[in-house]
C-alpha cells in the first residue's frame, strides 16, 4: 500500500501492533486517504484508542471529524481531556461526550472551561449524574441563547423560575429541543393529557420521548381502555410512558386481545404517526 510516494510499511506495522486488523486499516485509509501523511498516526491512535474504548468508537469520531488526526494532541486534546477528568468524567463519559460533540476535544481549552462554567451556571455541578448531558446540551451555545431558551421554556410550559431551573437540571437535553418541538409537546400535555405545569417540571424526561413513537400512541391506548371500561384502576401517565416497549405491550395490549382485537394493530398504526378510527374519541 503506497500513497504519495511514501512507504507506509512501518506505520502499518505500528497500527497492527495496536491491534488493528488489515480491514481496520483499510477502513481507516478509506475514511482519511491522507492519514499516512501524518508522522504521528501511530502515536495518536495509541492515545485515542484507550481513551475512546475501541477502534469502532474511534471510527465514529473520525466520521464526525475527518480532521481528527490533524488535531494537536499536546496543546489541545490532552489538556481538554485532563480538564474533563478533573470535572469528574471518566474516559467512557468523555468518549460518549466527544463522539456526540467532537469539538470538545479540538477547541481551545479556555472555551471548554467556559462551557463547564456555563453548565455550573444552570445548576448542574461537576461530578453530578447529569453533568455530561448538560455539557452536551450547552456545547457551543452562547449564554444569551441558553437564557433565551430557558425563558421560552418558562413561557411555553407556564413554569416559575424555580420550576424551569429544576426541569433543566433534571433533563439538560431540553435545551437542545427546537421551539417547535417544545410547543408541540406543551399543547399535547396541557390540552389532551391534561397535565399540570408542575407535573411536567418534576418529570421533564417526558419531553425526551418521541411524540409519535411513544407519548401520543400510549396516551391513546390508555384513553381507549378507560373509555371502554377495560382499565380497572388509575394509571399515572409518567409511569406508563417510562415503561419499556415490551412491558407496555404486555401490560396494556396483550391482556385485551379478545375484548379489543384490533388494539395491537391500531397501536402499531399510531406509532407510525397515523390515527386509526378506533382511537378517535370525538
């Protein structure tokens, strides 16, 4: 294998020594044809592979950032990793964070420190369970933009300052939701399900689930069962949404095969974004 008149032989041997197979190396070359121009390719992979946990994760990051092998390890990448570790993130968390937001590795270390300060500013401390998710949420968003999104959340979900702060701390990913998506959810939760603002603020994970694939279909099933006398006790909406798909079907679909033979089909149809006749209650 030759590129640009250079002999990559020693580099291939070095990569093989890191555990890469011939197909792995071929995949690396296909993604970055000029990778063997990098004098430090072996030493860089020697650093990245343990950090990211696997060659597969390295490829995921490389696909997101084709210039990965040109990043300065000593001046940029390593200082950022050291700082993230100081913030309480393990290498597994750092890998997940950087595959999602590659610039967390490649940006100026001072900018990374500013993002951490922003996370702390919205009430998520270093070392907390939500810290990585919060860092993902604020990545390269200005403080002004984050403040504007929090104000929009307050207005849209009728939350107090305390409630919006609590919701963001519990589910930082809400800061990445589009205004259209948030408005759509608020209308559904308030107008159709009849939830109270505080109920959502204490359970902001509701905002993370797909409207078409989970929230709306499950609500329609429960409403159908109640309307037809097939649900013998009150079921909390949040507890229903949180169930795995398998458990939901076992608890709320399968027991009603005889009384509601089309329920499973109607539910599947609704999950595709359609509303079958049997689920229309007007």
